[in-house]
C-alpha cells in the first residue's frame, strides 16, 4: 500500500518473491524505506526495522515492525487474522498485532525497497490528540491481550503522549528525523 508519490525500487518485488520462495513458511515480508523531501536525491531519513521473526516479534511490543509501503503478504494469512480493520491511522499495526497473535511468521529485508515522501503534512498526521488516543487504545489492546506488561504499556503511552501531543509539528518532524531515523 504505497502513496501515489512513493517510489518502489525496480527490483523490490523480485527480492520479496525470492524470499517467499526461499522461506515459504513466511506470511509477511517487508523492508526498509528511505524518506525524502522533494526528490529522492534529498533523503532525510532511513527507517530501519528488525529483520528476523524473533526480532520483529520483540519490536512489535514497542513500535510498528513494518514499513507499510514495503509489505508483501499472503492473502490467506491476512484474512485469517481478520484483514485490515479500521483503527484511526493504525490499521496496519493492528493487523500485524493480530497476525502475531495467530502465530504468523515475519521477515524484513535489509534492503531499501521504497522511497517515501515525507514533510510537514506527514509529521502533522503523526500527532494530535486523536492520533494519540488511537495509539493508546492499541497499546491497551496489547496489554489486555498479555502481549506487553503494564510497565511497558505505561512507558509506551508516555512516549507517545510526549511526541504526539506535547510536541509541535516542526519539533516532531525534527525528532522523527534525528532520533527515530538513521541518516544517509
């Protein structure tokens, strides 16, 4: 699920299909993204995520473990977890959590698969009270299902409140680029 201004690398699908052929037990394969402003020559951040199933299943308890724009998945596995269900800006994270609960197998490739356009509008969408409430409910879901401990739940909520509610958009963008992304 890419936005119309995202740019997939020409060998993206080949790499993912080769991975599925090599590891048919996998249910979801994603990859890394490079975030750019205006032109792919102006990469402002690289969102790296864990590669192997065990690492991904640990990371899911803290943050979304896939770059949605890069995901290739088995339709049957997705549907067995209920498919995409409306959850304000979090439909993908909610799906991965439910697939985790079903015992699905995950993988992320180490390669950049998609260039993703970012900017002030994206950082604006990643904040605000409505976005925070959605994220808080997702964290509560994980806590109630026993995926995370109560202290982890409180920590996750605290960090999200600070970043999504207290920070102005411009500062949120800076934080995303400097703390939550690698530089090129």
